[in-house]
């Protein structure tokens, strides 16, 4: 039996119910239609507030499933106007207004026999909370404020002792980071930086108003959670579900999960039919709908572009269509349904296709690697292995200059770039052009950002059976491990549907055994995770001369740690097959 780490509270409690209670939030003021929104769903899912059944009859909303332990922000929409509760804890939201916030602390998990009517021992519950508060957590306070000698002071010791920050130059971003490690108990702390005798706050970090007509930065320290990991990765289980919606066959698209939905954009259909419509897929209901009434300039039709989730926004970069190879930059705000075209400055990457773009949240930067360019007259063709960094705080591109003789991967495109902790894992890809031969790779490289973004080739030291050479595959991080799925081999019709697992700690490749309804092989499909990060949804793709979504059915595949019943996924029963309008193959993957 697998170790049972509760997905609601992060604790381990086999054969017993979770003891975390639902969270109830109240609105005690005027308002006819009041809806609650919170950070747990990126302020996208509204909870209608209903009048309580008992005096004093305030409006209430109960959050189900229960919120995980930690700190959460929320706000009320009252008759179409955003408001916060002035009598509850508030935090400045960097939009000139405030959000409320709350801390969720789990109750002690107590085994209660179903035949025993006794109440749980509340003394034990109090003791559990006290032990929780005594746990010291290692926290990194960082800022990109540029000064040679900086200190930080905070409420953790009542603003008594200045702590000197370490200073480090990030070569890939061409900027300095100042940081210090603190050991703090779970809670909320305010702090400021001390520069040349002056107290300053970092406006790019969360802030809260203080009593001196200024602001402090604020830091929330959460209790360490136990993450769900399988005992082994030898088996995966696929369960097939079906959705229906008229949708053109497509590949080279992107899918990005935000809140409880996936946003699907762009791609290439049959011939030169490039798309720029935006769809939303609801994984619970299996409904697919077009996003209408958006504001702002919509990107040109394109495929093989990049999409990055950044809070409640999606960053779209690059791609190509039959007329142009792009290096433009768009942001879609999922809350306001607004497109924004931004024009970053600095050393912009040249236009290219099938490059990788990865978010480094700890450094507030995007890393752009590799790619391929071909001019319309075929006179200019080039495959890249250079690195560019976009600083999201300044919107400046920089080119990361490596020494001419420094170790680095061969040029490639259509590779995978997967972030695990502070490392970027680059696998496979294709080198174009190379005469009449276009070699594929199955080497594995890491770009280590904890060591000044240095390259390391893991190929000579990795063990086990690696995937065969390929490009156009998926590379995803599930449960802290790397998974490679599908892709195209050396020949155009050599389309793959295999799955490989790489353990970053042991450096061992394994090939899990797949059970259930196995998806059809594919390349150039899109994927993203949902929920706890142990679930991967895969959509669309290409198989030789056949583009997916052209069959008569639309399928959803669920790959999980353990075999699932038909109605086990998202609490939604399996849809009975009937004559559908179109086909879209979607895979939801959880690894075992």
C-alpha cells in the first residue's frame, strides 16, 4: 500500500479521515450580492456568500475542499465593487488597495473509531498547535535592490538586530541579488532593508502599510508540508474519459493551467491554418469553451510558441506562422480577460522557433534556450545553443555570455527544458540543418542556477536505459522527478508513445510499466500540471501524416499513482460514448 500523504493538509494519516475543517469567512456589512474570491484559486473562482442560518445572520461562505495549511489572501466583490473587511487582517496588494489574509493551521489528526461517540481530546489538539508554532523554518530573504552593503531588520526580533545581506552576481541575469537566511517560526513578519542608514522597502515584493505613512515588506512563513510521493515509479495507470466539442485538429499549441482551468492557445491545423483563438478546458466537467469578449490586442496566429504561467497571468512569447517567425511578447490576464503587448528592451533574442522558455520564480526571470531559424528563401538556417534571460522586474533581456571554450550542449531545437528546484534539465532535441542528415539527441544536460548558471553534462554518468533520440517530445516534472513522453525519432513517421522516468538523485533512467488505455503515440502536443503538481494533462499532437483531433471522439486520459475507478477522477463520472462532433486527445497524467 502506498504511503498516504493527505492532499488537503499535507500530513500522513493512513486509514482515517482528514481532521482539517472547512474555512468559513464572513461579510458583516451591507451588500445585496456578495462573492468571495481568494488566492487559493488565483482570485478566479467566486464563492457566493449566503446568509447564516443562526443569528446574527451575517453573510458567510464555506471553502471546500479545505484550504491547505499556510497563509491565504481573499477579497469580496460587493454589488460589483471590490472591497476588503476593514476589521480583519489586511495586506497591501500592490494595486493601491488591500486584501484580507488569514492563516490556516491544521488540527491534530486523531484516529476516531466509528463506534465511539467521544469527542476528540482538545488538549492534544492545543499541544499540536503549540508544537507547530515551535517549528523553525529556514527562510531566504532576498532583494534585487542594488547596493554594495545592505542589512535587513524585521519584526521577528522586534526590529532590534540588523542582519547583513550576502551579495551575489547573477551572470545569466546580469544583476546582483542580496540575500540572507533566517530561521523563523511559522507566522507573518514585516521587514525593511537598511541602506546607508536609510530604511527602504522593495516595491517588487509584497508590502503592507505601516504607521509611519510608508510601507514595510511582509513575509509569510508557512509550516513545512509533507508532499505526496509514490514509493516507486514502476507503474502508471491510464484511465480514459471522453469530452465533446467542435474543435479543429491541431498541434504545436500550448496549454497552461491556472486555478481550476486550462487555457489553450494557438497551434497549427491542417495545411497552413495557424490559430490564435483561446479556449478554456474545465478538467472537472470536461467542458471546452472559447474565451470571448477579451480586451486588448490579440497575438497573431501562430504555433510552436512558448507559454508561461505567472500568477494569474500567462506570458506568450515567439512562435511562427506561414508568414513570419516571431520574437514578440504578450501577456494575458485571466482575471480581467485582457491582452497586453509588451516590448521588453535590452539584448533581445533573434526570431526563432521551437526554443524553450522557463520561469525561474526565485529569480523573477525567464530563461530562453536554443531554437531554430530558417528564412523564407531557405538561404539562412541556424540552430542555437545560446541563453537569454528576461528580468521580469525590469523587462530587460540580457544575453548570457559563456566563454568560447566553456562546456555547453550542442545547438538544438524542439528539445525539452524542465525545471526541478534550481536546476534546468535539457533533454533531447534536433540539430538543423546538418546536410541531408538531421540528428536527434538523447543526451541530458543541467543548467545549475545555484552555481552561476553553469552547464553540466549528465549523459556520461546517468544509469539505466535512457529514452531513444527524439525531438518534439514532452518533458515534465512530476513529484520532483523528470518524465519524458512521446516525440518524433530519426524519421518523419517514427512517432513515439513511450514514457521514461529519471530520478535526479540517483541519476537512473527507468521505463515505467503502463496500464489501462494507452494514448496513441504523438509529438508536438501541449501539457501542463494541475492541482498538487502530480497530474499532467496532455492535449493534441501530431502523428506522421495524421494530426490528432480528427477522429470521431475526444478522449481524456488520466495517468495516476494507483488504479482509479471510473468516477474517481475529480469526482466526475465517465462520459458514455456517443457520436461526437470532433476529436481532441487529452492525457491527464499522474505518475506512480
